[in-house]
């Protein structure tokens, strides 16, 4: 299936934001794109009756004309217009931009947003989300059972999964023919100054913790285990082994300035499609990390009925499979794998979209931190990486 990336040349505002805030894991791929519109408004502008949906770049199916086929289908079928805005570059940055208005009960310019688990937990805990009716979204019965009762939102009345993905090891297949098998492989002398890691604390330290025999998804670890994992990153940062810590790791791989990385699964799939099959991705032998992004409705939106229809539409297995075939992340929708047989048969058994139970048994979702832990651990990590 051909994947046409987003082109950012028409998006001066988003480009300016990226320059100010730093490119996310998908924003750079957007800059490499051919045509289309990251702030692309699926055929409409910011009108009062629009559902305004904020997402990351390359996180919805797109065609060679820069349109979003499933979103256009939804609008045609329902008559509900949607402004699709690729305004999220990283979750902390996005939260910082909307927080004051959101907490003051003022319109933040969005009716639906995509947030990672830990940020979703912050919003739910802070009463910053709308409650929606699962009965009004009958297709959400297709949510994978493992994602139904998350600790921050039992019953999923404030959020629901959008896509999931793995954090693991990536490498240049030509320059690193033996591949990578463990986190320790990253620290081999030949990769000094050629190693890059993502800027998500939970993914990086979660992988290191797993290599140290600690399950980051369990409730049995605390400050000591966190410090032990952070010491590894600190040592390789101070020694110059780690070239860069960034959400936009793909340009370093494309230029071959970096040969090995802690990376996200779908991004490696996407740059392989666009730049030749040059990189490999694998979960380390000691285990990988699994993250989940969610659809969330801000408490300041009054578009509950229309948003519920939009969410319900994307939980149709055929629609979910269409999205998954483009974004190459794990779909949360039961039935999408069967639907994929008619969309992109070569992806039906793709472990990065439809992982087996065996694969999932070797990954962890970082446990939900208390507000105090969140502030402390994240602060320590940012200090080490120089952010």
C-alpha cells in the first residue's frame, strides 16, 4: 500500500511552532513529505460547527492528494465537518500550550485530542476531560479487552485508545549487520557518538529498567530502581556516547549520523517506506516498552454528540484497518486484523500492527506514576538530557 507523507511547505504556522518547541517524532517526517497539509482541514476551515481534532503528524491515513480518506468518508456519511489539525508535536509541549485555558474553562480550540497514557491520566485526574457515553458509541465494544479498564479511566468514560506502539532498538542494517539484541549493545565502543535515544522518559528508562531485571509496569519498584536506570543514561550522556536525545530521531538515522537508536516501531516502518528498507527494529531480549495513545475530549468542548459519532466511526474494524495500514502502529480495534485481509493482505501478520500474545508478553506499559513521582522523575530525566 502506498503511503504518501504530509508536506509541511504549506504550514508556516506549524513550522514556526516546530522551530520553537523542537520537532516531534513525526514532525520531521512531515517535513520530508510530498504534498498535502498537516494542518490540513479535511476540506474545511475552523468554523463554529466543526469538530476540531488535534493529532500528531502521520497519525491518520492519507492519500496521494494529501487528503484523509477515512475522515472524508465520515464527513460524507454524517454531514459533520471536521477540522483535522496536526498540531501536537509532543505531549508536554501541547499540554503547556493549552493548560491555562483548559484549567480556566475556556475554549482551547480543540474538541478531540490524542494524548499518551500518562498525559491522559493527568487530564482525567485534573477533571480536564468530558465524560462521554459508551452506549452512544456502539462500535467501541470492539476495543481490545486489555485496554478496557486502565487504572486512570476504568470503563473508558473519559478516554479511549487510538493507537499503540513499541519502544525498542533500531539500527542501520548495512552498517550494523549483526543487529542489536540488548540495551547493552547500544553502549559498544563502535557506536560512541552514533547513538540516539528518544526523549520520552518512560520509554528510555523503562527499557533500561527491563535490562536491569526490573519490570517498569509493576508497582514494586521506586526511587532506587529509577535512580539505577537513570545512572546508565547519565553515564552515556556525560561521556558523549549518546549523540542526541530527541523526539525527532529519524533525521539522524536518515543522514547516518546515528547508526543505532532507542526508537519507536511505527516511525522505523514509515522511514523504511520512504527511504528504502534500510533500518531494522526489534524488542530487546530483556523486553520492550508498550505505549498507548488515546482519544480524549477536552472538558471545554460542547461537541459531545458529534465527537462521539467520530470516535464510533473509527472503531469500525474496516476503518481501523485502513488507518493501521497507513500509520503502522498497533490498532486497538478487535476485527481490524480480519478486515486488513481486504485492504493490505501483506500486513495481516505484521507483528508491529497485530502483535501476538507471545510478543505482548515481552513488553511492559510503564506504571502510572503518582503526581509527586511524575514531577520528580520527569524533572530528573530532563536535567540529565539537558532539556
